[in-house]
């Protein structure tokens, strides 16, 4: 398997929400990017989106102005996957969450690349063992490399693959750290780590609104003006550490309280169109007059400023 420091060219397959963002991550860190997409809207807009993303980072002080042009020169757009894979030292697949599509693509990618080239999937729920089921040419290099959307702003990512070689996982782990990402290793499980945590919270958020316990705005405020402020710096175990004299005391002291709480959590098995309409209407005060695009830009600025704050106060 190629060493992390030997990865100089990455083939990014797919120019959608995740693909163009990965291109920013790699290109801004000195890596050549072969970006592939079928002809269409995503293909036509890819370079413009990458430039805007880089210019945003420069405007927010995350990178210097000269990095923008240097990074853009490293991005090469292809409408042929075969051509995009030529010379690739690592492949980052960013195609839709469709098992049959990914299986067929992995079969082709593995046949077109050398055996020491790791192939990482940005999949958020599918198991890599299933995706690589049809791979005949060294399937042990097939891994999950699932980012948080968008990876050029939020560095957390998960690397997994129960049937993948330790060398493949370790190489890409080290490579992602060089790229400024914050990877973890985990076993294969539906939705992996971040999305499982997120789904647990979303389930309760839906329940609280569905049962008229509080409003959509109330749920949002509980996170953005409550839990989110500390979760940006301390995770759930860190919270328990600081809620008591130590983590050990916290887990022992609040065991009965937490176990009782687990049994009281809401269950959501279905929601109808009326609930969707209620949620959309209830979210309007949160937008506070912003369009979707304006809200997205505001989110990106807040995330970037938080990353700068954290970096300056380690």
C-alpha cells in the first residue's frame, strides 16, 4: 500500500456536494486532483464551486490569497473516469448512496488501478464490505473514508473497513491527518459513528415537535444556544467529566438518572406530510428572513470562525 507521504495525486469521483469539497481539501494542501463527473450541471459548475470555496476560506483567514490560484491549478476536470484514474495514488469515491451503483463502480475502479492504491468511499450508511463485494482485484484496499459535510470546513471523518487491510486504513488515516482532517478508526456499522449520534438526536428532535412538547425553534435553540456551545469543545464524555469531579464519578453518580432517561426517550416510527409542513413552518423563525443560500453562507462563516477559535486556543 502506498505510504501517506507518497500520495501526490487523488482521483475524486463525483462533483456533487461532497466531491467538490474534497477537491478543495486536497488541492489546498498541495495535492493534484483528478476530478471526474459525467457531463451535466455538476460537471459544468465544479470548478466555479471549488474556486468560490477557496475564496471563502481566504476571506475568512483560513488560507492566504496565493493558495487559491495554486490550488486551482492543481484541479483537473475529467468526464472520463478511466482518464481521471490515470496516475492516481488514492481514489476518493463520492457517488450517490446507491449500493448497486457503488458496487459496479468499485469493480471498475479496482480493475483500473494498481494494487497499492487505496479506494475510499464517502458513503454515510452503506457498509464497505457490501460495496466491495464484487471487487476481484485486491478488495482489501477498499475502505470507508466518510467525511462530515462539507469536509473543507468540518474536518471530522471516519475510516472503516472490517475486511480492509490495516495498512490501507492506516495509510489513509495518516494521509487525512496530513490534509488537516480529524479522522477516527471504527468498525463497520450502519451509519458509522457521526451519523448514529446525529440520528439519535434527530429522533428526539422530531418527537419533541411531533408531540407538541416544544417548537422547532425551541429545539434549535436548545442545541445552538445550549448543547452546541459546549459540544464544539467537549463531547459527551467530556461533559460528564465536567458535570462532576471526574468522569468516573459522573458515570457512577448519574447512572440511574441516565438509564431512567433512556427509557423515557421518544420513539418515531413514522411522520406524515402534515408534520413536514408543521416543521417547515416552525423553522421560519430560525431562518430569520434568510434564504437557504444566505443561511448556508452564515453557517459556513460560523463554522470557520469556530475552527479558528479552537485552533488558537488548543
